[in-house]
C-alpha cells in the first residue's frame, strides 16, 4: 500500500506502508529524524515506534515542539513510577499524567513519602534513564488487561479499565519491568530523559473523590535541556518570593478567612484601594467605548437557570436554596441578568451593538482541593460584559474587544500576549448548538478579527464550548508565566433560549448575536497575578499608599502633617508616620510596605519648605520642592507605567 | 381614695377617685377637657370613658397630639366596619388597626369590593358619624367573648381570642350595633370623625399566612381637620406623580424583574450612573474622615452566624444552603465580616477609633406582601460601617456620626431631620445584654452626642434593640414625608461573642466598643426616596445625563458631535441626539427624560461656535459660548445643590 504524507510545507511524500513512524521521519529528513521525539499525524501526536497505516498531514516533532514536552513529561512520569516500583514494591499506581511544566503520579503506599524518599527515587530514575530503556506499546483485550493488572495487585488500573468506553482500545506500555495501562504517546527511549527533578508530595484522592482512597501525589518537572530545567527552577524560586498569598497579608491587601469559608476573599483597606483604582479605570475605559454599565442582583429565581440551561449542565457548581417553595440560585454568572436588562425595552437594529457591562460578583462551587489564594476561588468579581449585535457587526466587535483587552492590560502593566482560538470538532457536530454555516461564519469572524489586529492565534481544535467558538488571551508575567485572563465567547445559545429579539431594518424580529466577554477575567484572579507580576511593588497609580511622609522626630510632625495634607489635596494617597521611632526604622517599614515614595522631613526641610525624597526605585534623591515632587508624581500617575 | 396626677408642668393634682378620665381632664382645665380626645397616664393612652384607679404622670390629649391621631384612626376603622356590617351583613371581620396616616380593616365578604361599594360605605360612615355614637368598652371573660363572637359568625375574632395570652384582659367595644373585640383606646364618640376618606382595597391573608383565607383590606385615611385631610390627599397625588417605580422605568434608572425574583433590584445604565455618583461621593467623604474601606464576600459559613447569634433570632430572614456538609448563609448583614477584618491584626489602643466601612450588599427574606419598589426589598446595599473604639471615645464618635450623617444627606439634597433615641425599658432589664451601668453610660453618651450637635432627640422608651441603644435619623422629603435613613447603633454584644480585643495602654486585652451605623440606610431605599424627593429631576451632579446636545437637523450633527466630545472631555455626562427628528421632538424627549440642560445647535451656533442653551429650570436662555456653559455647569456640579 502507498501512504501519502503531506508535510508542513504542503509537499506530499508517498511511501510504501505500513511503516514505522520513525522510518517515515527518516524519509522526510535524516537530520530531523535523529532529533525526533514523536510525530504528529493529522493533529494527533504518536510514538516513533507506531506503525503508520494511513496518510495525512505529517510532521516530525523535535525538542523544539511544545507537544514534545508533553510527551517527555508523560514519559518521565512512567520513569518515576518504575523507580517507585523498585523502591516500594507494594506501591499501587493510580493516574500519572503530564501537567503544565511537569508531571505527577498518584501512588498508594503504606507510609508518607519523605524528602529523602524523593531523593532516592530521583537518583534511581537517573540510573534507569541512562540505560536508554525503550517504551514498548502492546494492545491487549479488555479481559487480558484486567487479568494482567489484577495479578499484579494494581486495582486502580483494573477499575479504570472498567470505566473506559466499550470501544476504547486498551494498550499498555512496558518500560523495563514497569508496565502501565496507557494510551501514550511516549518518547522512543529513556535516553531523552535527562533534565528532571522531583518537586513535592501532596495528598490526592482516587478520582478526586474524598470518599475514596487517599493517595500521595508526587510532582516532578522535566525538560529536554538542563538549562531549561534550571531556568524553570529559578522562575519557581522567584515565584515563591512573589507569592500573592504571602504578599497579600504582608501588605494588608487581601486574605482568605477559613472561619468565613474557603475560597472567599476579603479585601482589606489597602487591597480595596488597589481594587478601586482598577475598577475606576475599567469603568472609565468601558464608558469611553460606549459600554453601558449596570448592576444586577446576586441571587435569582431557579427558573432563569432552567431557561439558560445551567441547571442541566452546571448544577454541581451552583449554590441553590429554597424559599417559599421557590428555588433560588446564588448567581454563578451574570448572563441571565444582562439578558433581562436587554429585554427591558424593545430594541431596534439602531440600538445595536448594545454593550452591557458589569463588575458582577459570582459564586461557584469548586472542590476545596482546587482552591488557591486569589487564583482559584469560590467567589469572584467578573469584569463581565455582553454585547448584543447583528451578524454583520460580529467581526468588528471582536476586533475592538481584542484591542480593548490588550490596551487595558497594557495599562495595568502587561505587554506580551498569546491568543487561542477554540473551534469546534467538526467530527462531533451534534455536541454543539448552531448550524454548520453559523459555526463557520462565527469561527471565521473571530479569526479575521484577530488577523485584523495582527494577533497570532493558536487554533484549538475541539476546544470550543458547546454554545460557540471563543478567543482566549493569555498574558505573560514578569517571570515568564502565562496566565489566561481575557475570554471572548460567541454564543448561539442564550439568544434563542431566552428568545432575545431586536427589530431589524425590515421590521422583522430577529435574535441578536451575543458575545460574552471578560477582559481581566476576574478582579480577584487578576489582582493575584498583578501582585506576583510586580512582586507587590505596584506602579504609582495603583499603589495603595503612594507617599509615606516620615518626620525625623516629633518636632517635625506638624510640618509633616502639612505636607501630607498638601499631597492629599493634590489627589495623592499619602500617609504620615507619626510613630515615636527613629527615621531609619520608619524608612525600613515603608520599604517593607513597598511604598513608592518616602518624603523625609526634618529641620532643614521645614526651614526651606522642601522635602527629602527617597524613592523605592532610586533610593535617596536629596531635597526637592514639594510642588516639584507633586508635579512629578501626578505625571507618573497619569502615565500609569 | 386619693389619686395623685402629675401634670406635664410637674404640678401634682390630688383628686378623689376612682373617677372617669374625662372628669380628671376637667379638673385639669375645663377648656382642655372640651378639646380632649383621650388622656395619657404613665405613657399609656386611655379612653376618656375609662376610670382612673391610680395616679401617675397625666396628660390630656387634644387633636394636636400625635397619639390622638392614632386613636382617631383606630376609631374610624370601627366606624367603617360598622358601615360595612350594615351594607354587607355576611361580612366577617379580621384585624382593623390604625396605620401611618390612616387605618385599614381586613374583611371577608363574598365578592370583591368595587369603587362604588367604597363610596356607599363612606357615605354610610358619614351618616353614622353625625349621630355622635359613643364608643363603649366592656370587659368579658374569655368564654363569654368566644361565645359572643361565635354566635355572630365572627370566627376570626374567636380564633384571635384563643391566640391571646392567658393573662390578657378581653375587652369589646360597642359602637351602635357594631361590636368588636378590641383593646382600645377610642375617641369618646363619633362626633370627632369628620375628615376621613376610603382610599383603596387590597388583598391580604388572615394573619399574613398565604395558606389561610384571603381577605379584602380596605384602606382609609382619617384626620381631625378637613384641611389636614386635604393636605394629605394633595400630598398623595403629588407622591403618585413622583412614584419612584414609575419614574425608575420611565427614566431608565432601575426596576424589579419578577422573572428574577421579587424584591431584587436591577440597576439600569442610567440608574447605575446615579448610584455611582452617590457611591463615589460616599467613599471620598468616608476616606476624608479616616474610614478604611473594605470589601467582604456575600456568603459565609454558618458558624459565624451561630457565633453572632443571628441563627438564634434572625434565622427566618436568612437565606441558607448546605454544601459539602457545611451550612452557608447569604449574608443578611456585614458585621461578622467586618469583625474578621478587624481581627486580622492584633490592634493596640493607638489604632482606635478604627472605622471599617463597606458598601455591602445583603439579602434578607421579607414576606412578598411587604415588598415595595426600592423602599422595601430583599437585596440591598447598606452603606455600612463598624467603628471600634474605647469607652472614652464613644460620645465623640457618635457626635461625628450625627454630623456626618447630616452633611452627607445635605449634599444629597435634604435639609430637615428628626432624631429618635431608642433606649431600653428599665423594667425589662433581662431582655438586654450588658449591665445597668453600661446601658446608662451608653445612653448618656448617645444623648450627649446629640446635644453636642444641637439635635433634638425624641426618647423612645423600650425601643432599643437587645444589644444596645441607638439613634435613628429621619429626613423630611420635598412633600413633607419622613423617611428613616440613618441608624447609629451601639453594640455590647458582638465584641463579646466574637471575643474582639485590643491591647490597652496598660497592656491589658479589652473588648472595644462597637458602633454599627448606616447613614443613607441602603442605596436602594435611599435612591427610591431621592427619586421621589426630586420627582426624578436630580441636581446636576447626580443627573445620569447632564447635557443633551440636540442638532436641529442632520447637517449639524458633526458640530453637535464636537460639542458633545468637548463636554465629555470636560467631565460632563453629555449625549448627542442623532435621530432624524424635528428639534421640537428632541426637546420634548429630553424634557421627559428630565435632562437638566439642552444645547441646541444649528447654523448660527455652528458659525459662531456657540450653543443655544435651554435649561430644565429656566427654559430658553439663548446663545451662550460653549466654554461659558461648561464653566457654569462644572461650578454647579461642584456646589452640588
């Protein structure tokens, strides 16, 4: 048989098949094949050992390819399990996937793993890796596989086989004496596994179910090159220093109180100032772009969530209660409320696009194990908007949104963005609402909008939500991490379910298109990211306290008070340190609080009507006139960064 | 027996008793007795027919006394029931109390009352009243009374007797052929009932219970003088024109959506602008007074509400739900959250007074029958604060609060206030938390604070909440109605229950005093009042749209656009009317929307670079320079009123 492979440059290579993927890679390029980690055939990553039985779009993946890292990490998980099996023969293995930056494996053993255990496991992994052991895949029948794992006491694997759909192909991978139930793909052999490190152990439940066995999850990281591993470890150390949970408490910004409930954020006075700066800027920028701001309640009758469909597919995440025989829901999203506001009047096509925006606080149940500071919470304020528009306006609105998102996030200190366009899986058309034509039109509109603003988008096949395609934007922070913030989601569903209408130019009633969008994502998550990005040293316009006025001793408190008053009347957030402490102590305190400017006042300053300026960035700047400083600070505030 | 009556001027009158109250009134003053409606003995209002059997503080009530109006209205309810009994002999009577400005009676009859019925009832009331029928009170035994009402088919009365406590004295009042179960007091005879009017019929349930009989509630109003009735009817007509529910929809401010739930407010775009102006001013004024603003979640674990005591005495008004075996509460108040924030650090006496403030949205279950527009809702944003202070700081803080409340409400357009000091009932000491000494100190502190700012307070005996005394402020609106807004509540309870502490100067840990306070009450209710006060014609700084720019025809749209942009860049909220309509139509629309200023632009204005000004207050003002108008408008905004 002939196999036709379409290469990335659209050239077609015809080969005699079936043949191993590795052989096909060699046919493409010997040089490339030597560096091959796996291959991609029609979007699916497969082993080099696999046999190609049909053609398609073909690509050889080397260690430069992002997908290769996933393969590497998954293979490292197997390698770790192998080492654990040798050192802890009683170990029972659950799931061991690759994750961002690394991998984990959930394991049941009789006692907690110690740091010393991790060191031994890692050392054994290194020895095994050096042996360049191959990953060998075998297909088994369901019964054969169940018997195989049952004999080895691997009950989780048996249970998992039972959970797999009837049509699933059951495969195992052998790595030396370690055999795992696994779909693959894997690297060809352990020779590629060189730059890895075991990081930590955490508790986890089998299938995340708190009623089932508690397992130990060993996390590790894995890279192709030692320098990448090193960079990652440096980044982690840096992230540790910037941890927003620690800074939140230290700087009096925000915190979570277990007494009140997990995942529920308290904004302390300084955090509230920071949040307000963002909110005020957000509101002004929205109004400037002809958004209409609204405020809707936090609880709604259950019927609305039946109409919206949330009760069908989102009930597990919703907080509901009954009163007077009515079901109510603490809103997990703002959409139904915005639709009711839109429906308050009969709209004409002339009113479109109509943009309703709200800083809407929503509550969603998340498992307690998934909560993390402000980054993953149960209550958060979405910077939400719904845009009602005609089909012809769709692409233009999305273009504006991508621009707006980047402008807003630039104002807040971020400069690098990545975009993903999530489209449907055309092979699974019945999973989605809306016709083929509508999907094609909407996907094309999103794509052309991104092109329009010159934003490269990564196409995520099959990643669209059921109600429409979306574009997500991720920002890159100061230490290189990517965080998803903006989501722009097209919706075929809600307009129909709620029978949202407008009167078109021809007098016909039509459903408008609806775009859901959040630019920052949520204020909580965004401020968490922002705190780590700036390591708590916020730009002047955002700093909760912008200026600390520090009298060198008691006689200069009055002058300090006058300076403080003048700063405040100029619109600066200034605080006077009236404590009976040495000025050195006051400076250290202000530095710990990451206050951008300190104005030290003593006898010379009082006589001359000046202040002695000390900035967080440049240290001691000497005596300056108060009005000069104010002008400089106000200019810095207005420039934002 | 001798009866000693202490008169309002502290003179003591000794009379031979027992004697009728009317006789005692004559002994005080023949002239006063002729105008007497009832008397007050030791704070309790009693009939003129009643026999005085003991002395006490004694006061003759005439038609000038507020309590007399209540007596009059209650008597008018009986008179109405008498007329209904004559016209609808099958009528069964439920409750018929006096209420603000009038009275109602809940009645079961076979068919709905029509407007014509009300006219007939009112006519018959007038005839009966002219007969000067006396109200005659008789004491009955419980069994006798039940038999009496059962024989007359008055089942509600029988049921009510069963609900009365064992020790209750059962009394009836006869008015001609109408006999009612009633405690009294009443006016001596119907000769005083001259200025009344039946207003409306509404549905009501027996005992407010939706599972029981549905009754018809006839509302009426009643006054001593025809001119007072007339003034009241004029005020109602004026109030009707100002109804915030109608204006809320007409002006695009706010509304309630039954689909989402009763008592839950949606703020539309223009209402959101109005609300934001108030919020921003509120925040700035609080920060200026050294308040620290915070944001806390809307749901909390149940334990907090057990600690606070709300589960014991407020559970019926709380929305609760369970998740993961935890009870959660949608917060009905902000106190526990504020206490957790206070407890985030260990505070020293130097930190006090510490003032935490939040525009905190709370949810409370209220029976659907009690809901009314924005004035009585289920979800509302309290302008809340908790002040933690030392005992010595209490009076000073309350003084500042009374000042602050009045300044804030003056800024918002109100100029007349009344104050009530609610103190405990010393005879019922065990109803309250805190020692006698603490109560005396706290009540005295509140009183002296009011004196300090020269505010007359009405002392409300026994009206304090169980946890401490309070001062409430009411404002008077443009048509003379009083609305409670500010409440300043002292709290002995929460500090102890949550073990809130500060380190005092001597190193001892002590409970701070806590003051709860809301100045506007809630944003919802306050904006409801504000809308009616201004009849939707808000002062410039609050007006959602401050300036409407109206091109006389299409060629002047561009110039209108430039004018609008200039206004916006100057910080004014301006809207350009781009519709293809005659300018007269545009003016009428802007007037309906109660926009304070209209700028009309045509050829002359464009040539001269002016605008033609039309203000809501003064009508056409002719051509003015745009910058002159802007300066005038900004000045008006900054002056607020």
